[in-house]
C-alpha cells in the first residue's frame, strides 16, 4: 500500500484500531489547518478495510461520523477560521477550472458544517444564474429546508456580482466572506455595496481579502491560459478579478 511504510515508521500497524489512530493523530500538530483535514482523510482511507474486519458496522458508522466531524473543526482564531473555510471554497473553484469554467467557488457554513457548495457552471449549463454563490445558496436552502439562511456564513473566492449580492440579501445570509475583489462587477464594496445597503430591510456583514492572493492567482492563471486560445476567449465574457489581471 502506498502509505503503509510511512505510517509504520510513525509506530502504526495495519491492524491499529481507530482509537489508537485518533490518539496518534491528535499528537500531530499542523500549522496549516488544511493539512489537518487531509491527514484525517488519509488515515481514514488507509485503515478502513482492516477496521471493517475487526469491528461491526455500527461501530464503524459511529467512528466515521466522529472522523467527519474532526475534519470540520475550524480553529478558534477568527482570521484562521476564515482562511480554513476559504480553502474549501478554493477547492470548489478548482472544480470549475477543471471544466473550463472561470474558477470561482463558494461554500455555506452552518454550525461549523458545510451545508452548501457551488462552483461556476455558467458555460456548462448555459445558465446565466449558475454562479457559484447561487448554486451554494440553493443547496444550503435544501439542507435547512428553508429559504432563510440564518446563522450561516457564505465564503466565495470572488467578490459577489449584483445578482449574487441580491440573492444573499434575500436569503438573509448574516455574513459574506470573499477572497479577491471584482473591479468590473463587484457589489460588496468595489462598485457599490448592496450587502450593507442601509435602505434594505436586511443587511449582510462583509469581510474581504481572505486568502486574496490565492483566489486572485486562480483567475490570473486561468485568463493567462485563455489568452493563448483566441477561439475560447471569444466565448467567455467574465469580469477580471483584480487590478493585476487587468494590467496583463
């Protein structure tokens, strides 16, 4: 097995129980919170087969639930927590990129759990409303069985456009966190701020600039590659996400 030797050197045997695995993983400290989630998934996948032969399925289900909760334990520090969740939004953006879509991703968090995910699908679905935030809002509403997304946080890699900002206000999202600004369509503070418009009956708090460089680099790289394919470039008419991209 690919990772068997690695974990053997850490004092772990293939027949090690989940209790021992969890105790060992708790002693491993990562500065990067994202890596902590990765190690839990890796350990879980590595020992799933052996544990199945040692424990009944009910115990496995309980331990799987416990492990999944451990993956979604953000740090206490607010800035670190926002960066933690933004990395999941970046994961969604990469899914869009793999489809040839502009890499924009979004997630919605409720009680430290992701209840909605979305990435840009406008070209794939030929739907002008298929923005990452809209997809995530629909999924979150289904998860909560309510159109009101109270006590939720929305994380998106690019500043929301007028449509998405309006949807956030309508769905009563209390907090929106975005990565990089959109100088051509941003309505969360760049061109205007629809999310905190005092004349509306609901306002959404805005936090910007979380993992800004990483979010902007996704778009910069995408448009750089796009310029090498003129035929494809004519098809996509997506606003550029930062001043650095506009200068290229």
